[in-house]
């Protein structure tokens, strides 16, 4: 270990700025709060204006700095305008947490093309739009960090219930992450992804109501439980920190060993 490595400093985000999409609830809300508590100035993007505002109020109540933006990540003009507004306000954009996502859990033979497209638009095209909008600031400044939210369903075939559009888009996010990491490496912009297991948030509320399904997931997981939000927030902060400055193009499963079997 070199003398320059100082653990307390690498996880200090004072002076940094961050955009968190889907920041109104769940993982997005958790990571927005954590980044702010670690010192970052945070923009909370969410299509739900009240949810974005509520997250910012939580952050502000804890002494952090955060601003809400009503943004549909599938609408490039909205993303571009919000990203520019935040940049104009804080002067630079250092971190993007590309977290907004949806799921339509329906059997493939019953899934309409329209519903397939809805999931594709948010989970893949939205990730692309937001990454590119952030990189337009990061590449010229020769620094930046992007963390995309993938899923263990992007690294496996699933099988517990049909979810083809979600699985397909999350698999695409894994390779999008690799491709962007290679493309922007020369500009010192790191791009990684997080691949959580099932996380106890409202996003999977209908699944949590199925006791037998939860028991099956726990039985298939070596650590024998679903994840909580904080289980995912910590690894995301790691990927954003200088502790991970030699990591890019990587997808980190946070799955209790689910994929290790």
C-alpha cells in the first residue's frame, strides 16, 4: 500500500456533484441521501415531482444539499435541460447514478410490443440518454464517474417468473456499460454498473406479497435473504469513490451469492 492511500479521504465526496435518476424512492433515494451525507451536492431526477422533492427535503433536513428536477429519462430534451441547469448551478458534474427503471412482469406470449417498448425506453434508452448527457460535461473536464443500475437478471436467465423485457434490458445495460467504459476511458470517465438481487423496496412490492416466492429466493441465495437498500448503496458509493479509480467497465453483483452457485 502506498502512503498516498488515505481511507477517510477516498470516501469523502465534499466538492463533488452528483445526478441521481429515479432518486425519488428506493435505491435512488438511498444513494442520493448517502452521497449528500458524504458531502456531495446532489440533483435528484425523477418523473414524480413530489417524490423528487421529498428526497431533497430529507437530504436538506440532514444538512445536505440537494435539488429536485422533474425528469422523464426517455425524453432527451428534459434530460438535457435538467443536466444543463444543474451544471450551471454547481459548475461541474462529477457523478451520474443511472438508476431509473421499470418492470412489466408478464409472460412473453402475453407481453404486448407496446409494453416491451415502454421497458426498453426507460431501462435502456433512458440509461443511454442520461449517460450521454452527463458525458457531454465529463469528457471535456477529463473526469467523471457513471454507475448504471443493472440487475442479476441481466446476468442470468431468471426463471422464477416471466420478466423478459426487464431481463433483456438489464443484460443490455451490462454491455452498454462495457462499451461506454472503453469509449470514454481516454477522457478519464469511468463507467461501471451495479447488479442487485431482489431489494426490499416498493419496486418489488407485488413480489414481496408472495410469501412462497420470497422463501424460494431466500433458499436460492447463499446468504439466505433479500437485500435491503443500504446493501446496494454502499457498493455504489465504492464505485464512485477514488477507492475504485482503477475500476471501469465492471458490473458488480450485490446478490448474497446468488450468481455464485
